[in-house]
């Protein structure tokens, strides 16, 4: 069977999303993110046999925000295995990514690792096992994306830290239930640094290429997770990667995916490719409007089927 013309498909998304770029709005609850120019779009795709394709504003660099939560979970699973699930659940939340209410009702155990509370408790777990948690995360991205120049956008990280009250409230609530081991502000510093990792679409697709490749990163030549763990992680992305819009994304796109408020989404076709898309205009839930539209188009053209 001939391989699809991925480059032509990515090029076609650029034209298709153009009318959508003015829709929605950039995230403004983090002041430094509100400064990003809205009408930008980039997409990159990495196949399991190592081919790389990209289109749009491919040089543009952006912070990954909640897409970092997938790497946080990966590093934590490497260190804790199944015991991690004593501290964080596997169920969709059906609530906003920064909701506090469920956490109170559910005794400080976040629903899943992709909402803020879940990622923060996973960071806390990592913090207990890593001597240099910020450096280790940055290195993971650098090695897996094959670019040692990937940095943390300090302005964004500091802006998030200054406006940390909601995330700090979640961490303190978890501490009150005995589900938080380290100093809240120190863990939050690491969490915000992870969210503020800055790279381009191709680097992002490369860094997460192990998700489509049975846990193996072909750029770093590392087996990051077992094939079984990778399947499990993709299942969780399918059910919870887009927060309270996970069902809509599954219906329209049919790929496991993870979004972030910078307007980026990473999506996976297991066994075939990983794709990263970025466009800052967000819908009401906090997901990229053009990003979802581009992935929906790719999914239709490639007849992606999760089952
Ligand atoms: O902690 C926050 O609120 C942000 N650093 C990340 C949130 C995010 O990306 C959720 N995405 N949809």
C-alpha cells in the first residue's frame, strides 16, 4: 500500500483553517499568554518510520501548557508504575480543567492526570523522586525532540506563578487530604516551568512520537514506556485529554489527544504517526479552534478509526 501524501494533507490544512484563525480568543487568564498574536497556525507530523512533515508557521515557538502533562505522566509512570494510581484517578472529569469542586467531594484525589489538579499531584510525586525536576523535564524534551536549544519561557512561567492562586488552592486542598508530600510553592514552580517549555510544532511532534510508536522514541532511541503502558496512556488521552470536550473531540477526530491553553494539541494514531498542531484562538472550553478543525480534516482524509 502506498503511504498517504502527508505533506499535501498538511498543506491543505493551512488553507482550510485560514478563515478560522480570527475566531475564539487567546488565553488571557495568564497575562503573558494574552500577548501572543492570535492569527498563527502550525502543524507537524512525524511517522513511525521517521519521516517528518510540517506546514504553516513552522518556525514559530510557543509554550506547551497542558500538553506537558503527558510528559509529566510518562516520567512518573517510569518511576512509580501502577502505584501512581493511588494518588490520581483514570476517569474523565466532565468539569473544567481548573475546577476545584470535584476535588473536595472526592477527598483530594484528582479524577485524572490531565486536569490541573491531577498534573500537579503527579508533579509532586515526581518531585519526590527527582533531584532536579525542572532540568529532568527540559532534558526529556530536548533529547526526544533532538534539539538542545529548547528552553523554558521564564516570562510565562513567572506570570503563571504570580497568578497561581487557583492551582495553589488545589495543591493545598490535596495537602489537607494527605495527598501532597512536598512544599506547594516549590512543586508549583516546577509545574509552571513544565507548562512554559517553549518549542515549535515539529519539535513537539518528535518529543511525543513515542506515543504512536509503542513507547519507543526513535529520535532519542529510548524505550520510554512499555508497549502496554503506551496503550494505556493513549486510552486515557482518548477519554480525558481534552477535558470536558473529550467526547466531542473523540467524535470529531477519533484520536487520543492532549490540548493546552496556548492553543496546541498533540494527537496520535497508534502504530502510524504523532501530529502536533498550534493555533492560539481558543473555544470556550480552552481548546484551539483551528487545531481541532485541522485534526478533524486529517482524520477524515486518512479515514482514521480508533476501533
Ligand atoms: O495551570 C494552568 O492553568 C496552565 N499552565 C495550563 C492549563 C492548560 O493548558 C489547560 N488546557 N487546556
